[in-house]
């Protein structure tokens, strides 16, 4: 990069991926250099993205801001470890370096050994003790500080030094964030309709995504640039850059790995943190969080499914962010269908299964030999199970197709199903997987529950255990 910036005024530098250039298999560096120069001039390789001066400065300031944040975390963790060494464990309601935590730590550094006096420094917990919940927290905090007299003078000095270290990094964070805001104001993008937006405007647009704060937009713009469409051809390209592009590793005909490729660690980290917070603490009216929880349940509800859901939410956030920056318009939930759990292939399978059902019905109704009738039944039986991959029930593969009258339903239920053209179990199962059974006239929730319960008890279908 120093050479690129040094030559940027006189030349048009090109950064080339060595994997694309290939090996000349010659031991002459001059030959390799001339070959690279020739191909660079002829335009055989695409030019890699080179950040501008302001963009480069923004990336550096953002990464220094993240380093300062990490310094605060390391200092506070060290303070907590020193307190644990002397049997002092603050309740979970108090963060070590919150305003109340700072007051208590300063009391420790000042040499106070009385727990009650130390707790009085934290005015939030020492006031309004008539409130039952506040009084319980106050008592627990006093009990946690009963070991204060055991702290040596050097332990107090170490805690004081660590507090100074954390304060230094906090001041650095404020300085870096102010610089970052100034740089974001200088970066601008012009859209086709004449609108001109700055980096801060784009950060505000990204905040319209439910559950996303300003920090995510700052990191994304700092690492990718504001003209995201010029650098990335489409949303999947940005997903790959951010580390949300799962690729399969094959050995012979076996899949060895399905892990995502390593992408930009800064974007990946902040997106994963947002996705995890959405999945665990997202509000019920948050469509992304709701979709992520349903995805987790569909994947089995295990710890592995939890991680898959976090990655899936992160991929959705990156995808939405790309289109927000590309269009310069805020998040619009109507543009994203979070209720469509099926992929394009599964939708095609449903279309194929629908066509097979129509053909099977025609075969049953026409004068065709028994072998063709059996083949049609097996086809709809198999494709119905594929179409129902997203449902709450699975098909028992060992069950044979039977007429509706032999499934043990009530006479009224059988008559309604036969009138609707459902003459066999395979057709009934297909309507259940499609979710259209309740669309039948005079077939309500009670009849639906009776049918499903009867099929489960008789072993025709199996209920998924989540």
C-alpha cells in the first residue's frame, strides 16, 4: 500500500491477485515483472479496489477505535480478576466499569474497608432502599464486599493503575469517534436521481434495520466504502467479503466441510454480535429476530442450529444493508418476505408435486391398468413428502397408500374430503404439507385436528420433535 499511494499521482496502479496471475515457471524476476506489466496494460485482469485517501484514513481510525475498545475490555477483565483473587465478586447487576462500579472501585482504591461506606458511593443502589428489589440488590452488594479488609495496598494500587488504563482508552475512543464522524461527513455518494448522501446519512439509513445500531454502519462503511455497488457486483459478493458465504469442501463424492469462508473479520464480528443479540433478546415484533427463531427451530433447536441461525441472520443483515446503500433508501420490511421458508428449489418441487397430483388424479379416474395406478400413487407419495419438508410432520416411509374410507375418519369428514376430490391418503398428505387443507369448504380447525391426530396415532405420519 505505501507504493500504491506513492505512485497514485503519476500512475494508475493495479493490485493483482497472485492466484490470477499464475506462475511463469522461470527464474527471472524481470521476465515476471514484464509479463505482469504487459497483462496489466492490456487489461486482462480487473483492477482491484484501492481505497481513496479519505476512505483509507477512515479505515485506520475505525480500527484504532476498535483497538481502544478492546483495551477497555482487557483492563476491566483484569480488574475483575484481581477482585476475584481476594474473594470479591460483584453481583451480575453491576458491570465492573459502569458508573456504579467505578464509584465502588474508587472507594477500594481510596483505602475504604467498610463495605457499607463503599456501597454508599454507588448512589443508585444506596438510595430508595424502601423499594424491595433495590433493597435486595443493596444487601447482596454489601455481602459481596465483606472481603474488602483483606485487600493489600499493592492490590489497591494495581486496581487504580488498571482504572487509569481503562480511562485512557475511554478518552481515546471519544477522540477516534469524533475523527470518524468528521471523515464520514466528507465521504459522499451521488445517486441517479440527483440525491447526495454523506457517510453519516448512510449510517442513519442502516439504523432503520430493526435491531441495528450506528456502530454497525460505521464499521461497514469503513471497511467496504460508501460506493458499495462499484466494488461489489451484487449482494452475494458482499456476503462473501463479510464471511457469510458457506462453501462445501468435497473429497471424492463426500462433503467434508460446510464452513463459511474467512472474510473481513471486523464486519463479520460486529454482524455476528448483532445477530446473536437479535436471536436471544430481539423483540417479538422484530421480523428478522422472529425469522431467525423459526429458522433455529426448523434446524432442530440444538446448539448447532443456534449457530446456524446466527449465521443466517447475519447473512440477511448484510443482504439488506447492500440494498439500502445501493438505493439510498431506508429499510422497508415489505420488500423482504420473512415468512417464505422454502428455497427456490423447494418451490419448484412443490410445483412438480402439484403437477404429479393432477396426473395421478387423472390416472385414477381413467381406464388404465393397475400398474400405472401404482406408479402414480408412489410418485405422489414421494413428492408429497419432499414438499412437506418445512412442515411440522414427516411422512412414515413404510406406509402404503390407502383410500380415505379406510383411514378410520368420521363419516362426515370422509364425505367432505371425497367431495373435495381427496380420495386417497397420498392426496390428503399432499394437502396437509401444502397447508391448503383448511381451504376446503365446511372443513374447520376441529376437523383438521381430528384428521392429523388420527394419522399420527395410526402411524401414517410422524410428528417432528423440536
